[in-house]
C-alpha cells in the first residue's frame, strides 16, 4: 500500500489549488495597490489614488477571508516600509517623522477595519449573510471617506508653518506716463499690501505646505483684472495696454520663501500686458507680458508699443522691501 504525503494531498486538492491562485492574485492586487498609493503620496492624491487609500482594508481583509492569516505580514511590513522610503526620499527632514507617523496611523486604522471586515465576511456562509456583510462593508467605506478628509485636515493643521513677517503692512507708490497721438496719459496710485495669515498649498498628497498669504489693493479703489490689481492704461480698437501690479508677495516676502524642495519660488512681478486685437481676430497668439523689473523687459516693452504709436515716457515703481521673519 502506497501512502501519499499529506502535502501532495493538499497540492491535488481543488480547494487548496484555488486558494493558492487566490493568494497569488491577492498579492498582485496588493502590489499594484501599493504602486498606486505611492504615486498618490508623491504626486498628490487624485481620485484613483484616494480610493486606493480606502482599499487598504481589502488588503488586510483578504488573508482573513481565505483563512491564511500569515499573509497579513505582507501589508503589515511592506506598507510601512514603503511609507518610510517615500518620506526619506521625497520629504524635507523636518517633515519625515510627521509623514511617517501620519500614514502609519492611517494604515493601522484602515488595516484594523479590514481585519474586522474579513472575520465578519468569513463568519457568514449564506447569501443573506453575505448580503448583510456587503452592505455593512460598503457603508463603512462611505463613512471612511469623510473620516479620511478629517485626517487630512487635522494633519494640515499640525504641519509647521513658516515664520511670521516683521512687516505686515506697506504702501508702494508708482507712476506711469505714456504718450499716444500726442496726448500724455499719466497714471499715479499706491499699491497697499497686507499680511492676511497663512494658507495651505498643494493637494491631498505630498505637496502639503503652509505659506504666507498676502493681499493687495490700490489706494484709489481701482478694479481688479486677473486676480491682482491692474490698471487699463490704453484701450483702442486694435490694442489693449494694461498695467499688472504683480503679486503682493513680490513686494513683501523678500527674500522669497521656497514652497518646493530645492526649487526657489518667485512670485509674479509687476508687468505691462499688451493684447494685439488684430492678431486675436486672426486666431493668433496675441498676449505679451513685459516685466518692469528688468532692463530687457523695459526695452522689449518700448519696442512693442512704438509699433502702435505708443511711447513710454516714464515708469516709476517702488522696489520691494526686504522683510524679516520670526
């Protein structure tokens, strides 16, 4: 009589074979999920990556459902390791510990939910029972969505903020004089810039940053164009010339803060916008911005306007102040 080893019995057992296939498929899904979550953390979580984050419970529930609890070690080890690597590679040293703790806590909460859901699903065998568990699981996922947003909001509040500016209010007088058809046009006003607290930039992913938020307005109360205070210097049937004051951070936040790792952030500078309406009518690109803070920009502006019989007499701007931060 030949005795077949027990492990061969398992190998020939259809249930065991399907169980192995399920384990392999589950591992592949888990790896793909980790890749998607990683891309979300690095690049800013979009819709797909956000819901992938909510699918973490499925990775933990799967080993429980197929009665192979040993597989729990895979997500329990791999996910934190991936988070640590991402934190070290892509985040500033002052934020690494916070990012690691945040995502490990979120993973632990979602993992605990997944394990509990796995035991519930495994404990029900009837179709009615499975329907109940499915409804409970879907309901929990729906409830987890606002919870995830709350976690994101709280984490944003806990992130370190940049230092406060010593100077929070300043005025910047300016004067622009041009000539068109023999007529001198003079524009004088004062740009008022104020510090208005801190705001957060970036998305749900790895671009969370607090930055100093500045507001600006003209003393005369002139209207706005394209977000920042602007003045229409000349508007005819063939051209529009408009002065844009630039971002208030240009005047108040020098030396300019850095929002991205190693990439200097330079705010929009004061410029003159020229729109050639004839080119626009032909469907051609008609917009030109000429910076007023460089000699090259001023020379290009002068050449451009003289083609339309417009002459720059003088442009007098108050330079940005050098602020200090504490």
